[in-house]
């Protein structure tokens, strides 16, 4: 004797001998229990309650560059285990329109169909890009091949696998959840600001030693630490590290500086500071100067320290007055 679900599966295979590739759009009359938006803003996903004849529409929304795929989780009532083989699950793509909640007629391409597995918690993973790295396991299955983003929205459907269902099955509540499966990537987007006195001169941006042609566009990177370098003949070179988080875009703002040398000073409050015999009124603020040989003098009462220094273009200097304490011991 062939069990009802085996007969159903056998009939399906007979009517679709070419597999998924041979399936064409077919007309559907559905009862849509709700629409789920899978988006970056809701990493935990969303869920909809449905019955034995209901469908759910799953739509990709907004920024999806960090998605490897989506995960569908169906919670099956414990009582259904006594009615195994009564219901089936089906997935459809390339819907000719996105239906609202309620009954609707539409055309769609069937991706997969199977009896509800003998589980309370069923997890489907659906890849949406190549190199997704997902594999079937005892805890989840891949019912389809790659479903590209342009094939969304997709339709998840519960439908009878046998002609007559018990009243208990007809009143059973199911719950479907959908959420994104993230890649191990984030992105960085670089904004640069020019100094007023030196606008729009050329510069080169490198990330991890690779030239970035369009730094204002979000660039995908593996999560973790990365290095940014800016090289220019007209601006100061920049060298900094930044951290990429999974599924997030980092906006990195950099103010370019011209190559005029800067000199900072550190000294006690009662010290007078002179740079090329000119008093430095505020030692906490850097001064600008020209490249070449210069002289710094610190004056404290009758004590003074003079230091010559050679300054180069594009460099920043910090000049600090150090006071040493010498201790000696003798018999």
C-alpha cells in the first residue's frame, strides 16, 4: 500500500520529470496570510501565523548586499505528528504581482514541493547569490538552488496533500518566520573634505594596499580590522585603521590637510615659548611654518633652553620641554 504522501510525491515527480529547471509559471489561487519584509533593519526577521491552506509572501527590502540568503522557519503543531503526510509545503518565485493579504489569483514559478517533514521545527535556507557557502544539515535544508534577488518576492505555501483532511488538521495553527542570512561582510564609504586654501587636488586611496577607484561608493570588506592610506603630493598622507562590522556600512569622514608643517609645543604654564625669536602666545595650539632650519627657545625665569630644528614639508612636530631630576650620593 502506498502511503498518501508518497502517492502525492510520486504524482508530482511524474508531472514534472525535468526537475526545477523545467517548471514554468502556473496559475495559483491563494489565501495570503501576510507579507514578510526581509531587510537589514530587522536582522531578527518577522513572522506570520497561517493555516493549512494559507500562503505567505516574502519580499527582500532595501539594502541586501550583505545577504547570502534568507532563512524560513516553520513551527508545526505537535498534534500534526499524528497526521503526517496530510499537508505539503511549496515554494514559488517570479510572481507576476505582489498580492495583498486575503485571496488572490496570480502566476508564479514553482521552485520546490514536499510533504511537511516529520519535525516540529522546519528550517529552509534559500541562497540568493553565488558563493553563498550554505550547506544542508540535520537542522536545515536547501530546498532550492540560488534564487536571485530579481526573482523575489517568493511565495511560501501550505496545501493539502490528500483529498480529505481531518477537522483537527483544518484548525491547526502554523507559524512561519523569515530572516536574512548575513555574509561575513560589511562596507566602508569614504567622504573627504578639502582644505579651503587647496581645493580638489588629486590623491590616491588605498584599502589594505589595494587602490580604491571610487571611494565615495560603499566598498564591501570582510568584517574585522582594515587599513586606509591616502597618498598625495598636495595633501598630507593619511594612515589609519578602521573596523568593519558584519552587515553594517561604516561612513569614514577624512579632512584632507595641506602639507604646511605644523609645530606643537609642550611646556609648564610658567614657561615662555619663542619660535624664531617670536613669542608663541598659545602653546596649546599648533603654529604653521615653512620648511627649513628654525630655532625654539623655552624661557623660565633666568633659565632658558635653545634648540635648533630642521622642518620638512608635510610633517608635524611636537616640541616638549623636559625637566630632569638628577640624584647623586657620596660618602
